[in-house]
DNA sequence: GATAAGGGGACCGCAACGGTCCTGTTTCGT
DNA sequence: ACGAAACAGGACCGTTGCGGTCCCCTTATC
C-alpha cells in the first residue's frame, strides 16, 4: 500500500501541535492536547529529538520546542526521521547492500523513482498540513469522542 | 522506510522480461530466465493478470503476454496492482474508513502528499526502468562492492 | 485422453511495527 | 540540599502483514 508508519502520522500531529501555544511544551501536555496516548507521544518526541527536529530541555519545567518553524520542515524530514531514509527498494542509490552490482540489471533502476518521490516529499512542509486557514473549526471536545481504542485516527490537534 | 513490497520489485523484473523475446512466455520460462523462484513468479503473474497488466492464455502452449507495451505502463500501475492503491495513511481521500471525519483535523491533510507521489510515480514507465540503452552511465561513484550474500536481490533479467 | 499450463486459493514462518513500561539522569523549585 | 518533574534510552511482547511455498482444479493443446 506504500503506506508509511503510524508513528509518522503521529509525529506530524505532534509537530503541528508544537507549532501552537507555548514555545516549550511537555510530552504529557501534548498527549493530553492531541489525544494520542502519552507513551507514544514520548516515543515520537524522542525520535524527533534524536533527529534534530525538536529541541529538548530536561528537568523540571522542561519540555520540547521546535528547532525550525513549521514552514521550514518538509515532511520528507519527518518521514526520514521516523521511517528511516526514503528508499523504495533494498538497493538504494549507492547500492551498498548488494554484491554483484555490476551484473544486476536493476542496479540504480529505482533511483529516478526515489528522486521523484523525495522531491515530491520535500516540496510540502508541515505548515502546508497544519492549517491553511480558518478551516480548523472543531476545537477541544473532539478528543472526547474517542473513548475506545481509537483505531487509526486519534489525530487531533486540539486547542 | 517507505519501502514497497519485494513482490513489486519482482513484478517489475517480470514485466521487463515479458517485454523481451517471445511475445508469449510461460511462468517457468520466466522464472528460469530471471532467477526468481518459480512459485513467486507465478504468484506475481497471477496478480498482474488480475490487474489487467498482462494477458494469460491457459492450457498447453499457454503463457502470458503484455497487454500494453512497456513504455505505456507507469510504475504506479505496478505498485497499485501489487501493493494496492497508493495511500500513505489509513485515511485516504474519501476517508471512508474514519468515523468522525468532520472533527478530525487531519482529514484530507495527506491528500496533496498522495497526489504528489502519485504524479511522480505516474511519470515513469517500465520502459524507463528496462534498459534505456547506454545512457545509464553513473559517474565515478561506482560504490565499493559489498561482498554480501544476496539479501534481497536476485533481480536478474538474464538473457 | 494425456499433458502442459494457468487460476485460485490455503497455509505457515518470520520480521517489522506499534505500544507499553521501567530504570536512569538531568534540572528546576522550594 | 532535597524532592519532584520531565527527558533519555532501552527492554519488552502482541499483532500484523508479508514473503514464500504448496495443493488442487480448470482449461486448452496435441
Ligand atoms: S484519521 Fe481518518 S479522517 Fe482523520
Ligand atoms: S539488487 Fe542490489 S544492485 Fe541489484
């Protein structure tokens, strides 16, 4: 399905949330605001922090803040941070994983495809996905609607 | 990793192989020619046949043949056939799978991303991946050979 | 009628992913 | 100085989907 991991989706939600309100926010706070379970939020933030997309401050009154503004973060960065480098096949550009590269007819064959996708993903920033206008009309109580396990959604950037 | 299934990779190899030699070829023949195990080739061909990308002829002296020439088959079709419709997230355009669509702030957020990828994938045909002649002259970076034990490769369109 | 080939499944092992939890370590507030 | 708050980092499983194989049936040629 060419689908990306659910964590990536969460990461987008979390990042967008970080773009609102206080500059520095804690993971429990974000979890409460977004409706995403707290451990998962923490995990996502750790990964994002390791990738340098967010900065962390430890200790009491600590939290996370954005390093770059939302409009300077292409989703390609998020995907790369969570799902690893963008590579459709095992044999990526360098092809460091294959043995007989000189003989394999598929060598580098997927590269243009990878490039195209990478370009497409680099052209869209989080700001584009955040809220391009006043269309965001359902604050707060949206989270209350998900008493059950919230299957795949739970993507609420509640205010 | 945004990776696509191995089957898709096989499918490309098989399709390219179908573009060579005899117009109609049997799956054992293709398996022998490509080095891909026969059952897998058969599986791939069944899927491709169901998707209408190849035509099959049953009975003795049967086999498969291409419906469209290679340059008329964008890889998007292959991916769609094997991995299913191209959709990065669970909530696709229509969002038929989600319950509280009206409240979810991510509704349709990924759509532009999907479109971009779809467009990128539609712009490259199998012919582009087959063997565009001697044009594939990778510069100096021939990459150091990694003596591996053929992890995922075996993608040989042997002649 | 025998044989060669595709059609459509069922089946199982494995690896990756999602999700949770626990045990440090750091910093701020009192 | 002490304790609480919050991040860091990993360990830990259940589940899922995928890759791969096999079997039996139908179809068409010889
Ligand atoms: S998660 Fe499905 S519409 Fe939001
Ligand atoms: S499969 Fe790796 S270079 Fe061909």
